[in-house]
């Protein structure tokens, strides 16, 4: 047990694009600890294929990007947040390039030796505006940022440290502020206390709450769960985006088929080889993700099929292999040559559009606590995220949070941060209990809180998840903490928040579609669903 807290100016939880971009910016103003539960390169950013949306072409405009975002958001976007993030995008793209990110280019060099950026188009976008690095954009960005961070003396990485809970202290005026975290050192099994003037949640999303997901196994909603336990405002968690096209493999090992494939002309077909999107939206296969995912779900149920087909065989083989080398290789290894045959695809949980509610600078309802990236709800995405806006939001909010916190005078903590006490907790005896609850939660969410919902299903899911939470709570307090119990505790709480949020929205809007209220309610436009932990709630 380390009794003395490790002190830094900034505590950054997460090492994806939001966390590392923030760390690089904040390192100019103080010491930064980047705390990550796995290796520093393990993040959702690394999985991002499509790219980052930003206005960089003369044929495009901020207003076009803003309107595309508002249209996709189904009346729930914060327009001012959208305008700020879109308009600041080009400057943050310049930052990424300065940090070493190499986006794909096209054509021949101009007189200055420069080429134009190769811009892709994805569903919901009226223009080509997606900057990408082949089909491994996330990996390219992550690699460049980590390389830059490794050269910064003010940044210290703590790998394999699992954040347990936020620490709240008295600010001297009768209010609570976030001043640190407790974290489990996975290697030594010790609980370490970190103290910081500013705590930044950059923990990513919660895709693993569902049985089928495009997310890596680390996406267990840790930031949302910790923030809820601390009393922060959590907004719009009913809006979980299901990516329409995940590679369907009945043997397992699914992976994302980027929206950029449809952007380059791929069309959706049923198993009879017939296109079906004209029945659902005039934009066909390039409609926003919520529409496409529901259309596929309906086709599968109507035809009793396990998947549909994504066909891009009409494009030249050389173009496909050069534009999508990673996707081509993954498909080929699973017996599908996308240049000659359609790709079997199925929707899968992909992105949370809600999260810890923040202002445009990433500030949460708890002083000293910021949230950036997928864990945050800034108002950009509304009821449905426009493709490739997520990386844009991550860098813009990371920059703004770093700027804001540098001018913010953190109050001195009036009380010492208490040392973690394990009490009489014993080592866990039966991991089968954890594994069973983990599997039950994910299947429960897939069956009852998926693409199409109903009040009865949601009520049934809520009753069961509350029983599971109570089982986990008893287990958590009786046994010493482990990574497994911490992730299960978080995923169960996030599942409850999603269900409770869905029950509080009696309409269908964007990603939230319920059979009991199939139409949007005008009075609920611009009205966020906010969940706050009641003082009497048990965690």
C-alpha cells in the first residue's frame, strides 16, 4: 500500500486521442499523469478506420458541415456546440499534422511540393470532408500522438492502473471538488492514490455492455460509471449508436467495415441480392447510421436472416485493395474477397452519443472534473452521431479543456485525501459468479435494449439489472478489488443508466426507437435526458 498520494497538476484517465491530445497541450502548463488500465496504445482510437471530419476543401463550408451534423442529430444537438466544434476543426487538424499525423494524399505535388488531402465521404455528409490514413486512421493518429508525448518531459504514463473511483474534497466553501482518484495497480495489486488539481476523464465508451460490438474489450464505460457515483450529471445515454456494418462471422472474431466503404459506392443488399435501402431513405446506403441500422434490422427480421450483404464488387479491384488494405486483408483471411463477392454484415453496438454532461470546454457539473472524447456529452452528436465527427470532437474539446484549465484557479483542498482502506475484504473465491453476470448483462442489453425497444422490454431489463447490481455490490465490498470486479461493476451501472434514460424518453428520436412511441414528440426536441445519482443510491 502506497500511503502518500502521487501528486500532479493534471490527472488524465485514458490514452486515446482525447487524452493524449489534452496531455500534450496541458504539459506546457504543468505536470501530467496519463493513467490507463492497459497499454498506452490500447484505446478506441486505435480501432477507428474511417477518419476525422473537417472542412478543408474549397467546395465545402462550415455551414454545410453544421447542417449535416444538425440533420443527423435529429433535433437534439446543441447548435452552438456544433458551430464551435466544426469551426475550430481545421486548426486542430493542423495540430495533428504538426504532431506527425500523415493523412492520405492524392494527385501530384503542386509548386510547393505539397499534395491535396484525399477526402472521403461517409453517410450523412453532403460533401467529401473525411480526412483519413487509408483505413487505419485511428492507428496513425494514435501512433503520432504517443510518439510526441513520449518526448514530453512533463508527461508521465501509468500503464495497467485501473481507476476505481473519483475522490471528492471540500473546496473550503462547502462545495465538493474533484481532487484525485483511487487506482488499482494491476501488477502489484496495490491501491494507489493520485492527487491532481484537475482530473480529466478521457476513458472512451461502453460498447462492451452489448453482446455484439465493434469496440475493443476495454470499452466498459468506466468514466460514466465513476462520474455517476461521484454525483455528476449524465446525459442522453439512451442514444447508443449501432454501426450498420460489422463483418458477420458466425464463428466469432467480428470487425468493423468502415462507413467509408459505403462512401466509396458500396450498396446494401438482402441475401437474394436485391438492394433494399430505397424503401427506407432517399439517400439509400448513405443515409445516417440510425436509419441504416434500423433498415438492416428490419430486413433481417422480415427475411429471418442472420445478416445482409454489402456489395462493392463493381469497383476496380486495385482501387479497393489500395483504399481499404486493412479491411481487404481482414475479409480475405475470413474467406471473403471483397473485390469479387459481397461482404456479410450485421449491425453492432459502436458509439455512445451521450455521456458525462459538459460545457463547450469539457467542464462537468463537478468542479475540477473534465470529460472529453466519447465519455463526454457536449451536445455535438444529439440523438445520432454524424460519421467521423467523434475524432473531431475529441481534439477540439481536448484543446479547449487544456486552455480552460490553464486559466482556472483550482481551490486548495482543506482536508487530507483519505488513504484507501480494504478492511476485512478477502481474495475473491469464485470467478464464475463474475463471468455469469458479465454474460447475462451483455445478452440482456442486446435482447431488450438494442436497436428497437419497447417499454415492457426496458422494464424487464431494469428489474433484472438492479438485481445484478445488488449482487455485484455485495461482492465488491466483501472481496478485494480486481480488474474483473471493477469492470463488471462499471458495466452493470452503465447498463442501468442506459435503460433508465431510455425509459425517460417517451418518443422515438435518432438512435432511440421504441415500438410504444414510434414518432418523435416535438416538445422533447432539444430536451436532454439527465440522470443524477440520488444521495441515497448505493453503488
